[in-house]
């Protein structure tokens, strides 16, 4: 039996033995008394009785082991432009001061802190500072509209919001303060303070009530020591799009998270102490949480934090410049980034200008990796390219090529094999297993391994209803796919109303809610349609109120503006069609899934309960060519 097969077998047959051993990868202030507590299933608790501090594991222990001079974080902003690096000692000391500043603002263990910052080192420091205090961070992506930020503030009820004054996009400066002020107005909760990092490009007005200047308090703050927390204490809340407009607060607990991430760095990514690792994403997404911030630091690697885009900042050589400049060993990003580079530089002429010999692997996730992009990336880079599949909820890969354990042969289009710890099954709608090669719902048998979501913040009921009640004893991923005869997993796409636009996860429900605010709209549906660059784009179908006369171009512009206002620019909403009616079942349910299937050219059954098949027939040509 190969190393992968043996690890996989053992992780499922003897999870306590397997994860008990992996627990040795982190330092515990109090060792766990047990590995797994299943007494309150389906709520499972990993490493009960254990106490640790995640920040101390990510920083202090490396300094104490004599590696304080090793580079922990390199920041490269193509936007300012600017560069800065921090050794482990420097980062520990700075994070201790940020933690001290937060403590001086009243932040204590268990308090929530909303972090609203772009890709600056201070965002990473703030997250680690929260972990140091045992406080719970909730990072909000900068591309969201005030309403989305407000929903998160209202749900997390932070004591403090830590913000930067602006984000930098290629075509504009995104002033954060007006967005934050608007969100605070909309939200029923008011934080006691806003700790504001001023950026030269667009400083904020610090005269607003409750505002505190980062530069005035952090440098002089009393450094805070790490506070041990229970393994099951919350480390962070990360809101993600569900099938309704209301985001779900994925709750990650401290112990399982540290163990799983440290284990994954070796077993999946083959990266360890001293390696230079670069995840090109955003701290606002789970990929950023796990693999920009926590995992690389937990194993003592160097993490590169990049503010910029793959193209246009200034050109399609941006990635290769960074690989050469910092000796990057491994890159992790979303396929869309490579599709963008391929589009403007198909012959990879920019790549030829740089020495990228340090690069040994590329990992891609966040959306489906199309075989063409896989092939192009493999050909131009000449290193193994790994597609792997995971979700905000799982926190780390469910299926991957486990390069550190045993590299497996690649099958383009497949995320390779289930990672140890994840008991992946394919079932039909009734929950019955389906045979290899047949597509069905991808589910995971409980217990989920360490590091997966523990619950939804403040809403155990919604956690059970969303993920655990569809098929008893299994976690419902919301994706469909199949396992082939060799046990390789092929992920085909979401079976619900979640879409993935340029690697950004969005709810079509939230976009529909924005469209519905328009006075001329009687009803609407939004579906994800394939896009050659962004993977998917939202496509809106609206039915107008009877008797309403509108200029279609004006209406389109107003609907696009409404989505930008209520969801954010990141929704990239541009395509909308006015239609006479929406296809529905006799009970009034809109046939989104069927329409999605037609747009993606996938055989999707038309329910027998369809009310008027002619409505769907009339829409079909439009769905096949939505952008034209
Ligand atoms: N703050 C504010 N606005 C943001 C933003 C942020 N952090 N990120 C994106 N936006 C805005 C963009 O400026 C753009 O606005 P515009 O409509 O005014 O032009 C809009 O949201 C859409 O952004 P995006 O879909 O990212 O398109 P893009 O044209 O800016 O860039 C890519 C295209 C492919 C280069 C870009 O999507 C990319 O780098 N993706 C990498 C994948 C990634 O990081 N995924 C995260 C999960 S792993
Ligand atoms: P997020 O929570 O933003 O990470 O988005 C998770 C969703 O992205 C998954 O449920 C999938 O639909 C999709 N996804 C992530 N990685 C992959 C992949 N490698 N292949 C196909 N889809 C993916």
C-alpha cells in the first residue's frame, strides 16, 4: 500500500490515532485529554481538554526555537508600489503591540473584532493579534458593499472594527471610511472603537466619534502575551455566501484548525520551515485565512503577501517577477488568475524574462480548473500543477494531490483524491450511494476532520439545517461530482444557488434581492453562466411590473448600479435580460437549476411539475447565448 493509501485508510479507520499523532505538530499549553469527543454528535469536538494559543504557535515558538531571524512575511504591493519584510522576531513583536493596542481598547478573550483591510501586512498582524488575545476576528473582503459589511457587523457584534483608510484597485482608490460609515449606519450594532490604519493614498477623517489612529496607539502599546484558549474556543468567524442573501458565519475553533493546517502544509503542499510560499488571494477569503496567514506561519515558512493583480499591475509578468525576486517555491492561487495571464500573454513571453527556477509547484483552487488552463500552466511553467477542491466551510483541502505524502498521477479535470480525514461519498437525491463514474451529490461522512467548521456563529440550528440534515450522518457540500474507478474525484459544480465569479463566492439570492429593489421589477432570477475568464458570471432575468414602460438600456444601467450598491463591484454583474415570464413549477418555484443547466450546456432534467413548458422553451436561446 502506498503512503497516501495507508494514511487515508488510517485516518478513517483510526481517526483518534491519526489526529492524535498530528496534534504533536503544535505546542499545547495544556495537552488535550482526548482526541475526539463525539458525545454531542453531530457536533464533534477535536482535542477536548487541550489549551493552546494559535499566535504563539505561528510566531513565538519559532523565535524561541532560534529562528527569530528567518523571514516570516514579505509584503509586495504592486499598487503603492512598496516592499517590506518582517523576520519572525519582528513580526512577533509587532503583533504583540497590535494585541496590546487592541487590549487597551478593551478587547478581551472571546470578544469579536471585525477586520476591514486590504492586502497590507497590518491585516495579517491584526488577525494574529486577535488570536494572541483569544479574541475572535472576522475579516470582511474589501470588494463588498456597505450592506454586506453591515450584515457582518450586525451578526458578529464586534467590540472593535480595525480598518484601513483605503484599498487600491487598478482603476480607482476604494475609500473604506465612507463604506464603513454607511455600514455602521445600517447596522443595529455599534462597535466601541474603530482602529484606523491610515494609508497615504487616501487618509480617513479621524475626527469621527470612536476613531483611533493606528499610528498613535500601536507603536507605543504595551506588548501583550499570548492568552491560552481551549481547543474548542473560537478562533475566527468568516462569513460566506449561502443560498439565501443572508451570509453564513463559519466558525473555526482553535485546536483543530492549528493541527489540520500544520499537517496539510507537509502532507498536501510539501512545504515546511524556511520555504518561501506564496498564496495569491485575499485575506478576506478562506484561502487567505488558511494559506496566506496561518498555515505558512504555523510551519515556520515565509509567506508572501501581494497587493496587486496578475495582469495590468503593471503587466502579465507580475507573478514571475515575484517568484524571481523572493525565490518562491510554491504558488497557490485561483484558476482565474492563470486564465487572465494566458489571455494577455498566451505565449508566456513575460515568463521568459524572469528566472523562475525556484518554483517547484503550482496549486489551484476556488473554482473549477478547466483542462485547457491546466495544460497551459503545466506547459509554460514545467512544474506539477495541482487542482484541489475545498470550501470556506472545510478550511483546508477535501480533495487534492497529496504531494508531500505521495504524488499521484494527474488526471486533468480531477481534483485527484480525497485527502486523509475526509470520508468523501457520492450519493443520489435520496442519499443512496451511486456507483463509480456516476454523478451525484458529494457528501462527507461525519465526523468532519479537525479544522472544518464547528458550527455557524450563534446559529447551531442553521448549521444543522444547512449542512447536516439533508442526509443523516453526512455533511452536504453543495457540490456535485463523481468518483471514478481509481477513486479520483471530479467536481462538477454547485447544485445550489451559490456561484463562483473569478474565484469569489457569491449568492445569487443576494443579487436577486438587489434587483428586486428596482421599482420596475416584478420578479427576477439570477443564475451563474459560464465565462471564459472568470469561470462564471451572474446573469439576471427580470420580469417587469405590468404596464411599466422603461428604456431597456437605462434599466440595465440602474440594475447594474443596484447590484454594485447592495452586493459590491466584485459581483461583476453586467448581463441582464427583460423577459415576459420566468419558468416555474406548479407550486411557484423558479427553475433556476434547469436554466443553469441549459446555460452551461449540461443535461439538467426539467421537473415534471413545470407549470408552462413554453416559457422555458422561449428562454432557451437566451440562456444559451446570455452575453450576446
Ligand atoms: N476591493 C474593492 N474592489 C474590488 C476588490 C477589492 N478587494 N477586488 C475586486 N474588486 C473590484 C474590481 O476592482 C472590479 O471592479 P470594476 O467593476 O470597477 O472594474 C470588480 O471588483 C470585479 O473584480 P474581479 O472580478 O476581481 O475582476 P478584475 O477585472 O479586477 O480582475 C482577475 C480579474 C482575474 C485579475 C482577478 O479576479 C484576480 O486576480 N483573481 C484572482 C483570484 C482570487 O484572488 N480569488 C480569490 C479566491 S482564491
Ligand atoms: P469558497 O467557499 O469560496 O472556497 O468556494 C467553495 C466552492 O468553490 C466549492 O463548493 C466549489 O463549488 C468551488 N470550488 C472550489 N475549489 C474547486 C475546485 N478545485 N474545483 C471545482 N470547484 C471548486
